C-alpha cells in the first residue's frame, strides 16, 4: 500500500498539521486500519476508496485510538493526494462521501484547497463536567457545546497562548475534545484544540473545529469571511467563509514523504 504524509494548513514544511493518507482499491478490515493509524501515530490517518463515479471517493479517518466522524486537515491532505499525486483529475472539484455526509473540495490558484463542510451550531453549555473547569488555569467568559466538542471562549489571544491544560483532568470530559478561542491580534480569531479523549493532547490544526468556530465568530464579528490561526507549537493558517448552513475552510498542503506499507 502506498503511504503519503503531508502537512496541512501551511505553506511550509514542519508546520501545520501532519496527516497520513493511504489510497485503497477496497476497504481493509476496521481493526487493521485502526492498527495502521496507531502505528503511524499521527493525529489522523485517512483512507480513501474511489466510488466508481468520476471525482467521487469514500473517505474514513482514524486517530491512533478511534475512528472519527469528521477531520478537516486529513481531508485537505487527501484532496492534495487525489489532485496532484494519484488520480490527478482534470476537474477542480472532487467529493468525498463520509460519515458526516458529502464533503466537496475545490482546487484554486496558488495551491489553495477549499473544504466545504456542514456547519456545527453551538449552544450554551448547561450541565458542565467538573473537569472542564478544573483542567484550565484561566476561566473562560463563555462555555458552549457543539455536536462533538466543548468550546471555551476567552477575551484575549494572550490567554489562549498561555493556557496549560491538565490533561489528566481533561481526558475525563465526555466529548471528542475541547476548543479554546479568542479574538486575534492580526487575524479575526485564534484557537487551540485539545483532544486527549481522541488520543492526542493538542492537535496542531483542526479543520473540523472550524465548523464550530466560523459560525460563532461570523455572528460575533458581523462578517462572513474570516482569517484564522491555530496557535499550536506548529501553527496553522486558515481562510474561512460562512455560506448559510455550510462553511468553507481553505488551506495549503506540503508533501513530506512517500512510502510503502509492507
């Protein structure tokens, strides 16, 4: 099997979020795909299979410990593999069928790829797990809950940069992970994503979290086109747009390695 490792949501190597992508002609057993993802030990390993319809593919995503319903950076990386390394379609749009429904990816100029994902609307969290508060040394100004994640809103970018969660506490929070966010200095908003429940303490750049972040900040800032940064150690940049019940998340991808699984 061919294996690609790519850095997503970055214009330079050794930044953004690394993902593994494995093209398949047919699905492997679930247990085997999970073991491969654990062996890769990256935030996500994506597997995809052509559906037989031009420009359409099935996609699945695995962390080192679980299969997830949606992953942005690994979808971006997979689109790069399809567009530039494997199928190389003439069209500038492809569709991935997934557990979160159809996901379109468009190819634009200068290497930008645009994800078209469903919006995740959030509500004020009422019944809070105690660990959600004890895991952080700074208190947020708001706590919201989306489909899979909690979102903690802070006042400043400096607070986001300085957060040091207690992951032993955070892992007990019943959610995929926890987003922390605040207005940005040089961009519209910044964020970080902590997901010890999903096998990674801090995710470098989390495309799927922006399905929650974009509608929230679009409403707060009164604009639909937004620039975002994820403030992990590797860092990542995203161009975002709210389009009704969908969000567009654009980023660039850098190819790190090609290999074979024996």
